[in-house]
């Protein structure tokens, strides 16, 4: 900041990276002000529609969700989706990332129909953009599994978790945290009857 001043894209990049680090460590309280500042800087320096700005807005939405500020999280996600759609079209993997996040937010709010709509659209975009064997595809499948489980659709939940696990075992490794989460979710469901 001393060299370039407080309003520049390098500072925003560092703030966004620090925010991601805190968010991945489970500390959304520390992440939130970093994403807010990074978003303000990027919007001012790069513009509201630039990919780095929209990515930071997406990250802010995910952080607000973790803080339980669901309405603000939805606003960020919807604003990010509008920008992604304007920049890349309605079927992009960028939109899929934000749809996936929005689907999780709606699930946490108990809005299951909205959650399913978002997650199914995210899965469609990810399958078209990345294919079946991609980490992001597995992430959305896992989220669909959690939603199906919450709705009492245990056979569907099992199918989503199993599919996500297969992908994780192929593209990451069996000891990856997401692969472990899939196995734990399947174990909680028990054997099919």
C-alpha cells in the first residue's frame, strides 16, 4: 500500500487471496471485511463487470452465507450471476459456480425448491463445460446429495453421493477431504433397503 496506494488491483488481489485463505480455514468473520474491501477496490479500479470483480463478489456471497446473512448472500450471488451471464452467456461454468453457491444458500434457508433449481442448473452447466470427471461436477453432485437427504429422498441422496465419490476417487485421491465427506455421508445413510 505504501508503494502503490490503497486503491489498486494488486492490493485487491492480495485481499481476495487472504479472504479465501480465511474462508477455507473456517473463519468467515476474518474473510468478510477482506472480500468487502477487495470488491470495493476492484469495482472502482477494474469495473463492476470485470471477471476479477465478479469473482470477489461471488466470494463475498459465499462468506455472507457462512455468516448466516442469507439475504445479503443471495443479493451478491444474483448480482454475480447477472454479470457472469452478461459476460459469458447463461450456460457458462462461471454461472455454475455461483449457482452452486446460491443453491447451498437456499438449502441452508430451507428453500428446497429454489435450491434444487440452482443446483440442477449448476450441474447441467458443469457437465456441459467440464464433463462428468471434474472436481466441480462432484461438488455439485455432493450438494444435490445433501439436499436430497434433507428432503428425505434417501435413494437419490445415495446416488448423488456415490457419483460424487467416484469422481473424487478418480480426479483427486481417496484421501481427499471431499472423498472422505462423500464416504461419511454414504455411511450415515446406511445400506440401501
